[in-house]
C-alpha cells in the first residue's frame, strides 16, 4: 500500500511540475499593410470544415503564332514584361527539321510587342540578317540565344544604358546582357557570371524590390532529376554560390522551367510556375512515328517567402486539357511573366493573364493566353454546410494621417452563400465592437471588399495590437486580405 501511495505521489508531482512549465506564447507576425494570399499555410492558424483550394487558369485565345521566317515548331522560352504602357515579349526563334532530324537553323532571339497584352505584333527591326534579309523581328543572335531571358531592371541604382538586363546560356554557364531600350543588346562581361548548375532551360533573374537585391533561379540536377538552384547578387555580375531550393513535403519531380516572379500585388511573395516533365509517359498521339521523344508535361504552382524554402502544389495548376497537341513532349511551358488585362465581360474587373506554349515540335508553336482572378491562385473554401478559418496572430500598422485602417478582402460567395468575420485578442476572445454577432453578412463577389461591423470599418484603435481574424464561410472563397491604411 505504501509503495502504491509513493508511486501516486510521484505521478502527482510530475503532473504538477508539467502543468507549471510555461507554454511559449505565439509571437505575432507583423504584416503591416501588405496583402496576404493563402497560397501557403503561413497565415493560417486553424481550419474547420474548410480547406485551401487550388484554382486553375482558364484558356482564352491564341495570343501569337510563331510562324515568322526565323520561328517555327521549337520557338520557346517565352518572356513577357511590362514597360510603361507597352508590353514586350521575347522568345527563342528556332525550328526542328523532322526529315533531316536536326535543327533547321541557328537559334535567335525574337521580339513582339503589344499595347494590351492580348493583341501582339512583330515589328520589322532591321537589326540582324536572316536568310539574306534584315526584315525580321530578331533582337539578338549568337551566345545566349538558346534561352535569352530579359527583365526590366527596377533597381534605383540601375544605369540608364542598362535599363534592361538578361541572362543567357553560353560556354561555361550563364552570361549577363544589358540594353538601354530592350531592343539593342550587348554583353556585360566576356565570361559567364554564374557557373554552377545545368543551364539548358529558361534560367532567369530579376531585381527583388522587397529585399533590395538581384535574385536568380536556374536549372540544376539533383539525383538525376531536373531541379532549381538560386543565388543572389548586389550588382548582377558577382553572384553568391548557387544552392538548391528546398521543396518541402513534395516528391522529387522533373521541373523543366521555373517562371518565378515576385507577385506584383504582394511582392514579398515569390510565385513560380514550373513546367513539370514526366519523361516516363508517352502521349497516345505523337507526330514522331518512331516515338523517340517520350514525355508529357503540365504546369504546377510553387510559392516561397524567402526564395529558398518552397511549397509546391503537387496537383496540376495547368493541365494539358483536351487539345491533343498539348499532350506531347515539352508543351504547357508557362511563359515567364504575368500581366493584368481587361475582362471581356461587362462590369467585370481586370484579371490576370498567363501564357503557355502549345503545338511544340508539331508546329508552328503557338502561345495561348489564360486568365485567372487577381490573387486567385488558392482560396480558403468552405462548402454550403459552412466552415471556418482563423488566422495566425498578427499586427498591422496605423495610418500616417486621418485615414481609417480597414480590413480589405478579396472574396466570393454563391447567391446562397455568405462570409462573416470577427477579430480575436491574444487569448482568443472576440473583441467588443468587432464580434461575429456585430459583423455584416457578406454575399457577393469583390476584389477589394471593406469589412464592416454594424456599419463601422475603422480598425485604427487595434493597430499595433496582436489580433486574429476569424472567418465563418458558407459556399464561399476567400482569396486574400490586407489591412488597408492609405
């Protein structure tokens, strides 16, 4: 009996000691006034009968057909960027001769432009001779032409004659190029500036405004699987040692390209759209009777907050669809660059446009436009029976003047659906004046809806204080939020 009592005393002491150990409090994350998307789980504290739902771009018209003199069935590695009121497109001009089983001509860099990112023209530039004529849209020939990848340099310290920069593959690695106008290009250095990696892909770099540096993403191999490396630079010529990105919780898969951007509406977030290559599969339809070019491809979505650690959505973001030409080989390459375009529907707000290659190797290659809701990559979705999502503990900024601080939401419901919201303090207690009972019942579809509680939207009194936002959704999608203070 005494032994039992002593044992129970020890157990009781252990329980008391364990209960006395303080639990580390959650540190609030400061988001200021920036927009947060739900493309990863960083903002999510809990989900109840709700889930993150991956959305898919919808096919639209053919944006451009690569049927010019220097173009053809292997025109590829497309780059689209916005320069003021003009959109610029760069791509490889090349063709594969199936009868001769070899490249039809030397690869060149071709150029197109647009006023609306929907209708494209190929200007006659007169810069490089091709087949005895300079009447063409070629902007570069020679080293780097295989996968020339330009960007508009927004670095405040950028020189005027280097307003545009690019990387392109040459002997020994990636070479740096510069241009004052995006048309006339020259090498910045006679040696490669990045040498570690495997560069037969669309290797890219850009000025990372949020972190104040140049960042690169290029091809590598990891255990014989196509992978992605990254490095950074202060001046675009001297780069850190490249390292493999870490794609947590996803199996190794061939990532043929990466198409990484800093998302313009939330530039602290990197989004990437790799072309996923499955070399072990053969398309049911094939233009090569000997079927010597196996493999099928689709597009996936990845996201990162530092450029090193990534989340990959293993379900396809862009499926090949019912077009049989997209089911062969290296199709479904998502072009590097997202634009914002008007919706053709009356009363609709502008939408995102992405572009993807089809008819590769069959020819001539085409670039199709796809559209997606702004911020519409992933949503918090709940069924008609209802669900909830609560954010992590956050703080936001007050305004600099008399402007109120308001919770801006990108969300959509069905006619019978709804969204309500409340603010919780650190202990999880609803904050008076901002409770669910006082919340409006929202139904509709808006990119920038202002949340209200009994008609009040001003959250200035809570600026700087740790809070959570609890959402109650019914047949609804929540795409993004921010605490607007301007």
